[in-house]
C-alpha cells in the first residue's frame, strides 16, 4: 500500500519564514526595551556615536572636553546614523533610546537579507532560513571583532551587514543582465552612507566578481567598456566620500619634527604590529576547522551542482579571494610611511575586512549540505541524512569536539540571548543613578575624569565634558595623531593609578597612590572624578578631595578644592 509523504505546502514556506523572522525580531525588540531606564547604557561603539551626536547638538556643553571641544576630531564620522540620532533624539528625549528603537528592525532586515541570498543560491526555504539564523547569532571572530546581529547595537557596520545580504543576492541573481551591474554597484555606492570603509571594500570585491563573470563571449574592448561602465556610479560615490573625508580630518603638517614612527604609533597604538596580528588571524582561521570545511563544501558544490551553481560558486570564491587580497595589500601598504600616517583609516579597515570571509565560509558549508540533501534524500535513508545534518551543525558550532573548534565558540542559546538584555537592563539602573547624580551635583561646565567608567556614557548621558577617555585614542588616530601622542602620555598616568589599585596590600601603597593621583590631577586638571572603584572610600577624602555621592557601584568625588584641581 502506497503511503503519501507528509510535505509542507510550498506556497506557505516563504510566508512562514517571514513570520518566524518577524517574531524573532519582535521578541528581541521587546526584551531590549523592557525595564529600560530613561538613560540607556549602550555598547561602546554606540555610546561613542551618541556622544558625537550630543556634541553636535549641544556644543556649549562640551567646550572643556578633550575630544569633543573640536569638531575636527570627530566630524569625519558622517554616516546616516548621525542624522537619524540627531533627528529622533529630541522626540525620544534620549540618544540611547534611538538605538534601542532600531534593534528589532535590524534583526528583521538582517535575517531577510541573508535569507534571500540563501534562496538565490540554494532555492530551498529551509536551508536559506537556516543560513540566515546561523549568521545572525553573535560570533566572536577572535581578533577584536564580532559578527552577528542578535544583541548587537544597530551600529553602522551592523546596518551594513544587514543590507549586505540583499546586495549579494542581487549580484548573484541579476549580475549577468546587461544593465543590472550598474545599478547593483550604485547601491553599494549608496551604502557608503551606512559604513563607508566596509562598503568601499566589499563593493570593490563585488565589482571584481561581476567583471570576471561577464568576460565570456565579449571582445576585450567590449569587456573593458562594460567593466568601466558598471562601476561609474560606485566610483562617483567613493570620490564624493573620500573628498568629504579629507576635508574633515586634520592632516599632519608638512615638516612636523615628530618622527614618522612616533606618529604611526600615535595613530594606531594597538595595531602597529599589523603583520603579526594578521598572521594570528590567518592561523586562527586555518586551525579552527572552518577553512577545511569550506574547501570540502566548495568541492561538493562543484561536483554536485549545476552549471549555474558552479558559476555562482565561482563568484563567491572571487569575493573571498578579493577580500584576502585587500587584507594583504593593506599589510604591504602600511610599510609605506606616508600611507600609514596620512591614510591609516583605510588600512585599518582594509585589515578588518577579513571579517567578511566568515559569512561566506558559512554560506559554502550550508549550501553544500542543501545540495547533498536535494540530490540524495530520495536514495539515502532519511535517518542517515538526519544524523549527517546533526553532525554538521555540531561540528560547525564547535560543540562536537574540541578537535574542530570554530571561531564561533560557543554558540549561545536563543533564550540566553534574550535574557542578556534583561540582565543588562538591571545593571543599567546603577548607571542611571550615577548619571543623574552627575547632572544634579556638577555644573554644566564641569570637567570630569572617569576612572573605569566609559567616558562616552558621561558625555551623552550627562552632557558633561571629559578630560580623558580610554577610547579617545581610536578617534584621534583618524583625525589628530599629535593629540593622540598626548593621549598616550595621559593614559600612562591613569594606568599608574589603576595598577596601584591592584596592589593595595603593599606596605607603602597609600603613599604611592597619593603620589600617582596627585600627578594625575596635576596633569589632567579635572573638577570631579567619577569612578567604579569605591573602596576604600577613605583614600578619596584627602588633600581637598570630597565624596559628594556614591552608590554600590560608583563614586563621585569633588576635587575642585584640591590644590591640584581647577577652581
């Protein structure tokens, strides 16, 4: 007796996937806003953007700020996010709430974009949806970078990552049509307003893939004209951006007596040894199992797939190879002192563009599995295929064995990701109390020194000037290397104080701490200190320093009466 197989109606597959993605996005949005205080504590990069927007809207409040008092130090960061922040912040009465409001939108757009890319390659709703969900989960890439949209603030690079799936899908689906590449690359050009460096680099890689794809059947002359024409809109956008960028940064003056090596150190104190850093990244990729898995996957697609799928595979491989070439070129160009100093921003993002190899490696792995399923699921026992799929997923998440640890180590469960927001919001209440105290107990013109506290949080949350911030270096490095050299000197004084906190058991600790804190106050001249190190509180109430507020996590000290402070 023949038994009819249970199948899911094809016409419902697409709407079902979209509905699931919408519910996922909605759940993350609701958890993000639940229990949120009026002043939102953002992740670092988002808090920096919020502080830039606050400085543009309220310049008088930051006249004494070491970074924000001069717009030349930060106005180069002119993505569309700044306009959105400044437009919506008055309506929501908070810069942080603007980021929160876009959490769910980014999750939904990211899932839909990479789902459509998966559908373009695999033509299968389940595997395309699996790809999108896989890529959405936060992943530590192992070199001070992450991938994924869940629990990430809607930063410029997250926004670009979210729309990138749509752009890749368009390049695969319509890249062979006569006029389509021009419009696809023009859209890459428009995405420069989201995250300029990544848009430029990934756009160039996509252009190369389209150029090589269209070689067949053309004369060299026609091919060169076609290649140039398709990139005109993209190049125009790049030119406009680069012109604007160079107009808004402080270049190093000619004849500067400071050595090139010192300037390079000031421009990138954490990335001077670029070659060793990249070698470490490449070693991680080779050792974690992702690269060998992708090679096997690529071979499977080539031998099992159709002619069209092999063409698509060729294009994906070109994209990955072009990204690797840009990384290598960035390393080589950094050896040129002029490029390392004048245009370091391009080199830094050139190096970090290696992050886009990761999603493409995942794409190859899941794509090959979908082809295997499509071709053999009627002839190979379903049980065996199911076991094979489970083994693949476990291996690719690093949970099958420590012998195949991937960059993604370990994957977090969906519920853990949701409850992350709840835990974070509870911690925000302490920050909320601290920021209210700063606003109520310090004048608008006050200069604050945050110790173990995010300077950007003080800036956008309390609208107070800061005399030194740990992450200020990353902004001076793009716009003012000489100021960054001064930052290095100030950071050394701050580090001395922090190191003494870790050695409070020594006999002469108090004497050494007094010397270090006096040296710090003399150099930075703050009016107030806000610190997350509150014990022992007796160390703060000396030499004219006075505790004016504290809770269980923060302490606010008035140093205006100190002979080292400013009256």
